C-alpha cells in the first residue's frame, strides 16, 4: 500500500523523532509512506505517540529530528523545516479534525465552517471575517454534505457531539486540503455516531482524492473502514498493513496481554 512515486497529497515520514524530555523519545524513528488516497487508521495504546505523530505532521508539535515530506499545491515540502510564513502557507493545505471539536462555541455553524478559509485571507479581512460569495457558497455545500444544512444559523454550543464533529469535518474540508488528519475523532461519541463519522471521513477522502489519516481506539471500527492500519506501541510502528492481516498476535504485540481479546 505504499506509494512508489510522488503523488499529489502523498506523505513520507523519515526517521521522525519527538522528545518532550531529553532522552525520553515519544516517537522513535518513525518511517512511513502514505498514498495519495485512502483511509489510514493508526491504532495503539494511550501514550504510545499516535496523537504526537498526527500533530507533528501539521506542526502543532515540532519534531526533534527527521523529515515530514508532503506534496502540497504541486510541490514537496518538509514540514519539519518550515517556520513563520512558509509554515502558515503549508498548513492551509492540511485539514485537521480534533477530538474535542475545537469549535468557537459562540459562533454559528456557518461561521465555524468559514473559519476554515481564514488562512487564505489577508489579516484585515480575516479579522473582519469578510468572506467571498464563493466561500459562502462552498460552506453551504459542505454543510449539505455533512448533513447540517438546516443548522447553518445555529450556535455551535447548541449542537450534539456528533453534530459538532461534523462541523469540524466541514471546517477542515473548507480548506480544500491536500491531506486530512483526524485525532481520535470518535472518542467522545456513541457507537452509531462513531460509525457515521468514520464513514464520512472515508467517503470525503475518496471523493476528493486525498489521504485521510485517523487515530482511532476502536480496533473493529478501524478494521471495518480503513484501507490500511498502522499499529504503534512504545513510539514505534509494529504493524503496517491491510485490516484483514491484523491478527490477535499483532494486537497482543500492540496492546500487550490477551485478556481483553474476544
């Protein structure tokens, strides 16, 4: 499932290391290549570095060493080396869906979705929230896509958890991203809503021809919907392959023990 050549949206991670404290790496030399499309699920126990990996890709966390090579807007950039304006430009092309939604609660659903375009506006227009008619039309279309067109004028704090996550997905897609990241987007949701959110992420990745990378705790959900599963433990990748190749033995290596297995 690994890309053999550079493709739009493709991601290559080379020897990625992250230390929050010297001598205690959370990520220990990660090497990965993600294709230009498909849903990749990252599984593993809490504290093993899944969220750190996602956040290094979009530079919410600064790596200690290694390279993060992304094809953005027709060129390959090393996210690990970018700073200032160049980093802000690159982030425009990386959509992010958060575990706790990260919505502006006092704003309407429409206003939250439109914030996905703030990185493309001048500082003055961003401060005034002056959006083009095309942006407003696109936001309305995205709300239709995620099933929330009827809620466009409601405040975000009036929504359920599943609805908020749908707004978060629409906001990320508003960036017209080259890659979409999701950091445990179903951890606060009920099983039915979790399935709907993962289905939505996968569908949007396929329709837009972009890779979607999601951290996920629910192994069966990952097996059911992901095209590829990456298993991590202790800051290292210990499984990388198809869902149907993930055995109980692999899960014991990833999570430790076997009493929790069905």
